[in-house]
């Protein structure tokens, strides 16, 4: 295994003035070392991660990072900027930039080193040493944690290649999205934390034996996690543990659920805890282990930025005798989920999006398999014999039938998965069984997508209702594995079969018939509406509602023509915002900052791949101009696609599935027209400003803060 960072991967005089230029300069060193195989592909992955939320940290640190198929082995590159580069941190530009590149399937050993580096970034002596070092080899040695380098720099930090027992808080509230499959981890760092926890329990036992109960510390267990699981998870853990050590009478032990493995806290440590802190951007695994204890539940960014406040808050809750919301007799489904202060609508959206996010991969896999089956064998392939009865290795039709039938099986999971994970979003794991059962019933009685939504909400509500019932201690052990699944499945099954299932099925049929009858002006109006929804929040809840509506229509083995037209309109409109921004940055560069021009290059690929989020950096900087322009282009594309009658069986893929599109040339024309409308409108709107960003940037010194200039007159 080669060293993760060497002197060739260090630039102590980084001259880049934007985060995109900095990432490119450091990535070029990785390419030269053979660690990255495709520079532009890797930078697109870095930009996609950055689009979710900036990776700047307080204290002058930037940690752009991603997992990418273009990375051959986990690698770190380090750059030091004299002027500073804006990575979006609240306290200003970053002068220490770490580019973290991990392969799509990085092994635990490398990820442990990455997590240890993240912890070290919370060490002020470590960062001070990096700011003063004057030799690339010494800087690389410091980051690796070589003993001689540590001694030379006055023991600035513990080795980055070993797991620290300390843990702290950092990440972004918007890292959620997306990728629920980031995994749970703790790895070597977690093992160390567990050892620390065991020591804490032993120490507490000794204190109790000595009769010093009055000196017993306030014990807190915490869980940190973020979607990527490379850096923020462990920085949040470090901040919490460091703050706990610095606070008299407090003891904090953290379980990190990142990407280097997942080692659970000892049950005895959890049982002895006085309070719980969840600092997470993906769901906490096995959350029921902490039930009944005073709990503070926040995003991982809060764990980094205000660990002392979180510790004080959980102590206050414990002093007032509060437990988790699910343990309080008066809790309701609305009180159970979401952040404090969230309204009913916000929590309902989170529950529904939980189900949709788990459903989408089934839609993508099943839809593309069925579409490939049609492409190979024609539309009559839906009448082929089951491949279990007839399969000829040398016939294309047999392979087409195989793909089509596998896709059909994948599609069969859509509604159960949707319902199951809506219930999971409401009630955690106990909601899965009744949710899946209710979803399968909805599928069997032809209640469709709407039936799945209702079944999931019913299942979650029923489970939460059961959990509010006071149960004798002797029965608590069988509740999660016997009583809750049995009772909730009976109740949900009864409601779906006997009470609400038939009306929902009839409503679903009526909606399907209405869509099937759309033509002419009505179809164009629907295309306009779908285009507006797809471009309103660029991957947010409104966008997802339109997308789920479209995928629900094609989630059958033989979808109607109108359903395939809707899918085509939705995907075409979703491609327009990033493509429009990319075109605008190419035509009128002076209207955009250098950072936006770099984002525009990546937006070509993101837009062509149907990733609407590629326009988020532009919308975040100038929403009043970018969002209306995007919506206008999306509406035009949606209307033209419906008017042209283009169809699409695949639920994703962008231009890469053009061969599966009906009337592909007209489809591409609709996208091109919408892209031109968006680009033209945003250029006009930005041109109305009194000062152009480029003029301001060129007149300002190279401080790395040009992206902070006003974007509106």
C-alpha cells in the first residue's frame, strides 16, 4: 500500500484564487502520481459534492472531497494559500486546503487514516504546524504523522495514520440527500472510542465502589454521521469529545457512523449514559438503543460549530427529567420526527421524501432494464415466455426477455419500498413490516403510487400509536419482534383491504384514465406545469414530487403512452437548468465570477446526465435571477416535449439514453430550446445589474473572496 500523501502531493505556495482552481491544481498532482485516471471526471465528482454544501470549515480550512470511480487509491493532496480561498466557511477564506480523494470502494484501512486526519484538523497545534512548515516533505510527514516530523514540530499533533480517541463536530446540514447509502462506520477510530468508553465505565464503577457517587460525571453518548462519511463524521466526534474533556463534570463517548466500519457502543455504556447527542445528516442506525434518554438531535454541522451548547442543552433536558420524544406519553407522529420547530408540512415532506429516496434506485434499475429489453427485442417482448421456461443463450430475444423480466421484478418492489420507508421515516425500524405489508396490498389491489403513500403513512401512525401504550416490563422484550409487527400488520392490512384501499384504487384509475385522455392543449399545459416544478427548487421537494409522479406512471411492465410522455417531459425539463447555466457562462463570461465559470464547465456534464442539482451553485448565489430563468426554460421544454409527443421508458440517464426515447431528434430540440431560453433570460437579467461580477473581481486584490461580491444591484 503506497503512502496516502507524499511531498509530490503538497503545494505550499498554492496560487489558485477559487475553490475550483484549487481543486484542479491539487488534482493535477494526483493525476501525475497516477492516483487519478480522469482529471475532468474526478473534478466533476468534486463539484457535485461541493454543490450539496460548501466544504469550508471554521479556522481557515477547506476540505473538498468525494468518492469517485476515477480514483485508483485513497489519496490526500495538501495546498497552502497565502491569500486565502473561499470555501464557504462562515469565518472567511481557507488557507489550508486538503483535497481528499477516495475510490468508490475504498478499504477500511485507508478510510481509517482519512478519518484520523479529519480528527486532527480540530487540533489547533496541528494546523499551526502546517501553517509554519517550510518544506513539502516535512508537511507530508506531519500529515502522515511520522514520528520525526512530530518531534520537529514540537509534537504538533498525534499521527494522522492512527485513530485518535478524541472526536468532534463538523459537517453540513445539507449533506443529507442524497446519499443514504453512505454507510455506517466507526472503524479504528470507533474501536478506540469504544475502548475509551469501556475505560469510562470501569472508572465510574471504581468511583461508585469508593463511595464517591457525588463526584460521578455527567455521561453523554453521542452518534455522528454524514453522507460521505470521510471527514465531517469524525470532526464532529472530535469536537464533542474535546469539549466534553474541557467541561468539568462531563464525560462524552462518541460512536461514529461513517465509512470505515461501524462498531456499536457497548450497551453498558449506553445504559449508564445520562444523555444522548445525535449530530447526523443521515439516519442514525439502531436508534432504539438510546430510547428513553434525554436527547438532543441536530445536524452534524451543529456538532462541529457549537458542541458546548449541545452539551449544555442535553444537561438541561436531563435536569428537567425529559426523555426522548418517542418515550413521552403525549408524543404524536408530528412531534416524533424532524427538527425542533418543524411544522407539520415540513415533517410530512420528510416522511414522504424518505420513501421516495429509497424507491428511486428501484425505479432506475427496473426502468432501465425494461427499456433495454424493449430496445433489444422490440415492444412485443412483453409477451415473451418466462425465461425459466425458455431461454436460448444464442438468441438476442432471449436476452431481451431476461432483461425485461428482471426489470419487471425490480418494479414489483416500488410501491412496497415506498410505503415501507415512509413508515420507517416516521417510526424507525418498527415501521418497516407494516409499511411493506401495506405497500404490497396497495400494489395487489391496483391502488398504485397513491396507495403506497397512504399505506406508509398509516403504518407509521399505527406503530407510533402502539409505542405510546404503556407495556409491562416483562413484555417489552417481545414488543419489537412479535407484538408490534403482528398488531400493526393486522391493523394496516384491515384498513387497506377493507376501508381505504378500494376508494384509493378507484381514484388511481380515474387519474390514470384522465392522463391517458390528455392531448393537444391540455397535454401542453401539463408539460408546462411539470417543467416549472422540476426547475423550481433544483432537486428539492417540489422537484421530487414531479419526478415521483412521472416514475410512478411508468412503474409497470406496460405503461401507457401518456405516462411515457410525462416521463420524457420531466427528464427533459430537469436537464435544462444546469445546461442553461453552462451555456450562459460560455456566452457571457464577464457576467459570472471565476468560480461560477468553473462550475459552468461541470454543469455541462451534470445537465446532460439529468442532474438538476448542477445549477444549485448559481441559484444559491443569485436566486432571484437564476430560478425564474430556469423555470422559464423548463416550462418551454416541458411544453415542447409534450407537444412533440416524445416518449421515455427509462426513468433516468439524460442524453445517454437517447436511443430509448421516442422521437429523439424532437426531444433534443426541446431541450436545446429550453436551454437557450434559460441562458438568454439569465444573461438579460444579470446584464441589468449596475456592476458586473468580473469587473469587481478584476479590480479587487487576489484575496480569494471575489465570490462574496454582491450579485444583485
